[in-house]
C-alpha cells in the first residue's frame, strides 16, 4: 500500500512514518531527509538547496521529483510512505504519473491536522538522533539520560538548522500557500483521511491504523 502523510511542519509526519516502517515494513521516502543528506555529503545539488532550506522556502519541483523518481525505481514490497512529498500540485501530479507508470496507485492520503500555535512549541524544542532518527523534545519528550539517545545509545543528537521560529514561520507560509491546496486535491480524488495530530503518539498511530484499514 502506498500512502502520503500530509501536514504542516511539526505535525508528526516523520514520527508516524517511522512507526509504520517498523510495524508494516513500509519504506519511508522523506524528501527533507534526502535533501539534508545531499547537503551534508556536499553534493552540488546539496550546496544549491542549502540556503533555500535554511530560509524555510521550498526547493524546486524538478529537484524533489527527481529524488523521488530515483527511489521509486528501487521498489518496496511493503509499499511507500511519502513524508513531506508532495508539497505542490505539480509534485502531486508527478507522483500520480510516476506510480501509474509502475502500475501502482496511491491508496491513502492521511492529513495530520494540528493547531498552528502547537507547532511553534513542538518545532522549537525538537531534536533527533542523528544515528537512528528517534525524535525528542526538550519539554515533552526529553531523553532519559541527557545527551544520550534512549533508543540506540548514540550521543549524536542533532537540531535542524531550520527549526527556529523565523524559519518555521516561513515554512508555515509555504505550507498554507503551496501545500494545503493538496488537501482539496486529494479529497476530490476520494482518498483523503483526516486524523487529529495533536494527541499522544500512540493515539495518533491508532487513528492512522484505523484510516489505513478503511482505505
Ligand atoms: P522537511 O524535513 O520535510 O520539513 O523539509 C525540510 C525542507 O526541505 C523544507 O523546508 C524545504 O526547504 C525542503 N523540502 C523538503 N521536501 C520538499 C518538497 N517536497 N518540495 C520542496 N521542498 C522540500
């Protein structure tokens, strides 16, 4: 089954995608992770997009569609979870065409709905393990031992360069201008499911599971 997790920055898409990978053997395709990897490995594309990302703007459709096309070609038996992609109508059309070429389809789009005020608090306290990807928060989900990942024991804990209030405001603006029209787009296609993204992580996972079982 192929699904999209749709929602503003801080909605919990990455956290829920990781759970679906563990529980259902799906493959997570996060364009944000791919772009950060390109940046840190210093590729020409990575250098080109670094400033755009730090400003909280979207990188070009051409770049992200290219990244996704490459990963889709590798296949996934448990299906794909698109996390942070598509973010524009052009990307959504391109994804539909790429899946159709492979004889596949999109089975569900999960909109994770959250209150804007909660996003600022979520994002500004967020840090992740650079080794296993576990997500933490200064106030609501600190590590048990300071500076050490609960999940894998690594001390490689990181904060994203764009997880600050100024950049977040820009990311939210981009979301409302360019990405939120996808909610109507997928509603019209008949595969939109809405979940409340503000609950505790297990409650949100339960709602997503129920939506996927109905898809
Ligand atoms: P994320 O980790 O999904 O929050 O993405 C971090 C940043 O990467 C975004 O603020 C954009 O600059 C860029 N980015 C990630 N995915 C996309 C996409 N599908 N289209 C355009 N830019 C993207």
